């Protein structure tokens, strides 16, 4: 049976004052000195018992309470595993505190799980460069129009003639194949230190932050190798992937409205990479890259490059050399 320390204290206080009031009444009515002595001794004894009971029970209550606090502190602050079980919880007040602690502990774990789940979702939807700048706890720093300039390699890739292919299979199968395709390519992208900025239908815009363009080129080659295996095992039809790569300064920032915004990279470097991807159909090449990509190569001897033309891309006044990249490594080092 659990005690209530408040009820016990009230009862002891009532008995204490009641016995002393009776003592005073008896003293006033009794004239015998011997009887007064006996009653006085009895009253002192009763007061001593009441005080002793009060001190013992309240000390036990405080010890019980301190045990709960220590258990809670060890669990919540020091993150130690504890089930709050104790054999000293004889008081209803501490039992209520224990129940509240347990509920707080469970709620804290649920909130931590929700936080971690939301953190994972946040990283999936926010481009890596923006995530590095603000972090998950800095989401309130995201302001429409905030931006900075960086030198990056930008890759666009797209399935050639995908519309015709999708018309020959069901929408469900089209979506399934796209997800398999994106998942396989995504693993290669992250393997080479890149990240997906956005999906463009059956295409992808990819960013590489390394000082050299080698990772972007290696990734493009492995993507082409993946496609050769993917089309045989999944689609059963021959498909080609056009890849355009460009390196240069871009603006990293947020665009959109106050109700819906997106974090992305924009600029001439991005536009050029997209146009290079479009030229893969014109020249019949799987991978086309600009002179700026070649200039940023750290180990050019690893790759097989061929200059295919000098072109003036839409929106640019100066001509640029473009190169094709064979989808194999000359030398793996």
C-alpha cells in the first residue's frame, strides 16, 4: 500500500496540535502536581514520536524523490538506458512523478525518432550543397533569393527516345523502370562524390564539387556501363543515355515563391551543360563535354577524349570546343 506524504503530514500535524491543546486543557483543570508531571511526560513522549515519524517518513520521501531524479537525469541527459524501476517508491506523489518521467522518456524517444526520420527526408529533398551550408537545424536560415557563387561540374543526362519507349509499356511499368534506373544511377553518382540536384522527367541534373572534373567523367562512364546492363535485364529494348558535362561558376541559391521554393544551381555553366546533353543526339555520341571540363581534368591520361567540333552554343557569343568521351577507361589508376 502506497502512502501519500501530504496526507501523512497533515495527520501528524493534526495529532501534534491536538495532543498539545489537550495537554493545555488538562493542565488548566488539574490541580494535582503529580498528575501534571505524568501528563507532561506523556505529552513530551507523544510529541517526540510525532516528530520522529515526520522526520523518518519525509526523509524516506526525499530519498525516494532524489532516486527518481537521478534516474531521470541519467536517462535524459547522459542518455543512459534506465527503466526507472526502484523498490523505494512507497509514496503516491513519487509514483506520479515516476509515471510522468516514463511518459516523458517515451515521448522524448518518439520525438527523437521523428527528428531522425525528418532529418533523413530533409537530406533527400534538399541539395547537398544547400544542406552543407545550413544543416538540418538551420532550416530557418533558408531565405528566398539567398545565394553564393561556386565552381562546380554540372552533368545533365537524359534517356534518348524515352517517350516512344514509354508508349509501348504500361504507366505502372514505366514508373517502376524509372525508379530502378534512377536508383542504380544514384548509387554511382554518390559513389563518385556527386549529388542529384533535381529530376527532370526521365533526366537528371547532377552536381560535382571536386576541384577536378575526373569524378564527373568517371561517373559518366560507369553510368553508360550500367545502362548497357540495365536495358538488357529490365527493359529488353536498346536505349541510349545522352550525357552533357560542363565545368564553371554557378550561382547556388533558392528560387520560387514565399509558399514554395527550391534550392538549386543556375547560370551559364548549367545552361551549357544542358545544351551539350542535347548535342549528343546531333553528333551520335553518348557523352559530350566542354573545353572547360578538359581544362579541369586532373588525370587526362585515364580517359579517351576526341575533339568533335567547335560550336557556338545558344546564348553565347564565343565559340567553344566540344569533346566526346569514350565510355571506357584507358587506364585505371
